[in-house]
C-alpha cells in the first residue's frame, strides 16, 4: 500500500510538472520575413524631431490647397505624418504569407530595390517598394494600397524619401457620393535653409 502511495505521488508530481511546461509560452525564434517598417519609421520619427528640421506642408483637398510650415520638433505632427507608413507592418501574423518578394540590384552603385507585392486582390497594402543604399539602409519607401467593392473604392499612394519629402495621395469614392481626393506634400528641410 505504501508503494502505491509513493507511486501515485510521483506520477502526480510528474503530471503537474508536465502541465506547467505545457502552459509556458514558447518563444518563437523565427526571424521576421520582411524589413521591419514600424521600427524604421520609429527611428525616422525620432530623427526628424531631434534633427533641427522644418516641415513645409501643403494639403490639397478636392482642388483647394492650404500650406503651412511646422517645426520638426512637433512630435504630434511628425507622428501623424509617419503613421500611415508605420501601419504597413508586413510581419503581422495575419499577413505573413500574403506577399511575394522580388528585388533589383545595381552592381555599379550597390543600390538595391526590394518589392513586396500582395498575392491577393484586397490585401492592404497591395505593394511596397523599398530603395536601399549600398549599406542596406532604407533611402526611400513607396506604399500602394487599393480596395474596391460595389459601394466603395479606396486608393492610397505613400512616398517617403529620407530627410527630403513625404507625399500622400488618397482617393476615396463611396456609392452615391462625390469622390474625395486628398494630396499631402511635406518637404523636410533643415531650419537653416534648403
């Protein structure tokens, strides 16, 4: 009888240890498949805010234009300006197998272009193109998004050129309403001049 109690206690301990091991979250060591755009634009956000830049912003909505100059140290403005780029995270688990990757290489300059293209019709963004210098640093990002169905159409083109320009063009059409077109051009310039 004493042996059965010891055996039962031993098996109970082994069972509890196995349950605890099974409940521990396992860390996924799989590397991200795509370049981490949210991290890159987080660094660009900090660089613009601390780099002594001024932002010359021009907004055109349905043909009416307004311009303004904003200091680059305005964290809310810089965050809002880069948010559409930060949201383009292709490493999300839901998007992991939704994109094909291709690239072009210039052997003379060492520059590379990486193109991430959606495999499906309605995956957003539908295409991302990255221009990298010979050291692998991102110099330019272009993002294209497109969604369409019977009652709604949305197109957006985003362009970011490091230390120079941000451009966003958006077209939105909802059935029975007139379309809206928005274009935002921001020139990133040193405070001392262009």
